[in-house]
C-alpha cells in the first residue's frame, strides 16, 4: 500500500511539473538512477562551492530535477528490495529452498546495483 501511495504521489508530481522536468535526465532503472545520483551530486557539490550568482542558482535548480528523479527511483527500488528481503526471511524460516534461491537472486541483483 505504501508503494502504491508513493507511486501515485510521484505520478501527480510529474504531471504537475512535467513542463519543467523536460530538462531532467531520466532514471528509467536503478542502475541509471544510481549513476545519475552520483554524477549530479558531484555537479551539485561543484556548483555549491562557487559564488551563488543568479545564474549558478538557476543551474543548481536545474540539477535538482535530475537528482530528485534519481532519488525517487532509488527509493522506489529500495522499498521493493525491502519487500524481497522479507520474502528471503520468510523462505529461510520456512526452509523453502526454491523461494529462498529465487528471492535471494533477485535481492542480490538489485543490491549489487547500489553496493558493489
């Protein structure tokens, strides 16, 4: 239910600001989101270290759209990862080797995208 509410809120936010988000780099999957999050945080760090002129603040404002999209995708995927981890917990407790193997593979695939 929490994921459904978060997804609906994201959809409404995207619709409301769709014209502004046109310049944002998309995060279509977790790997892309992690890359964008890393790259754009570096850009943000550099921009914050400069003098805060109106142009630089506009640049920072633009960076935040990509960062927000990346972070939302990461949060969405991590919420799903938490659900998968719970399935691993349940399968191990029930000694269900098939489910454990399946959920374990899914979990590690996603987790390794974030932590190598």
